[in-house]
């Protein structure tokens, strides 16, 4: 390998230290980088590339943590499918690293969602999501109304709903029987969760639309609580499975396309379609 073609800013390897396979690969990749004179970043803040070792959850964590720094995310799959990974099979890790550091890759830019919660005409919560924003009553029923550009589009009396990006269409959205959307399509997907009314299909809308969700009613039970604040968690908002926020009756959630983009390295043409083929055993 010609090291003249591998010169670029430093690399940070992100993984869970309690994952033995990931720790083993981190050591092996670290040695490979050292051999080819590619510096490792101590914390990832100023790194050019984030190598994420793990399943889609780990890759999602890495993307979320470093979202402000415009890194390239290179996901190496150690999970079951690897929709977010750049490389699916462990046997291909080193060959594909060689390809990446020879700059034989393309960048796919994934849109994010920006979410805020308005309470008594004040913004009390802000966050971003790569996969989805979820509004949910885990142990009961809530009434929520969805507006698109100020027009009422859906009333849900049930567990709640989620708003996903195309990237997140293969995550919680898919489990909730929402549609799979090609990740390069700029859109938002609204999918209900266990509606007790007549079930309605998911809605796929243009990414530039503004979504507002009104929390109309729910019964306060206090069966779940935040261990740090003891605040009741009857209806919660979460972004990408984290950043949990307790909602109250009358809250209005605003969801828009975020100006932030996550950059993923793509080393294989039609990678997403091949992942779908493997996931559903298509021939």
C-alpha cells in the first residue's frame, strides 16, 4: 500500500469497551493504522474520520456524538445486519480500510431532524435525531394530533407515534410496520404506534415541511419516573433512543429538517440494496 495516498487527518476508533470483538478489532485496526503512518486521535474531536465498530446502534451513537464536527463516519459492522455500516463482513474490514485510505470511496450525506418542545410559549427542550423522534406513552394511552404546515393530518389515540428520516426507516419505523425508504431521499415518515382508532398508514412527506405534534390528553399514572429527578414519565419524547424528555398535556413538539448532515463513507455501490437483500433473504 502506498502511504502517499493515505495521508489525511487523524482517525478515532469508537466502540464499546465491554464488547470483546470490538476491543479486539480496535487493537488490530490501531496497529494497522500505525503501520501505515495514519495517526490516531485521542478523543475524536479533531479527527477527520470516525471508525465505528459495532452494530447499527453503536454507529448511530458515534454519528450522534460527533454530529457537530463534520467527520466522515466509517462503520464496520459487528451487529446482525448493518444498515448504517460501510462494511458488513469482518473478513472485509482490512481490505476495505485499504480501499478507504486510498480514497476509493464516496460520501453519502444523511439528513437529520431538529426537534423542539414548546411549553407555555417557551422552548423547554431541543435535540437532533438521525433516525427518529418518538413520542410515546409506554404504559398507557395518549391523545396526540399531528399537523403538517398547520393542517391537521392525523389524530392518534394510542401509544403514540414516531417521525423518522429515510435513514431511520429501517429502525423503529420498520418495527412499527412503516415503509422502507432509500436513505438518499430527503423526507420525513410519520408512523403511528398502536392507534386504538382505525389504523392509518404511514405518511411520507417532503423534508422541507414543518411538523407540529400537540399533546392533547393522557392519564397521569406516575408508574415510571426519571431516577435522577424523580419526574414522572407518563408520555416521553426520545431522539434516536436517547435524550428522553417528559412531556406534559398541552406541549407542542416542532419537527423540522436539521441543517446538520451526517457524512457516511460508502465503499460498495448499491450497499443499501444489498443490505436489504441480506436482511429479508431476497434472491
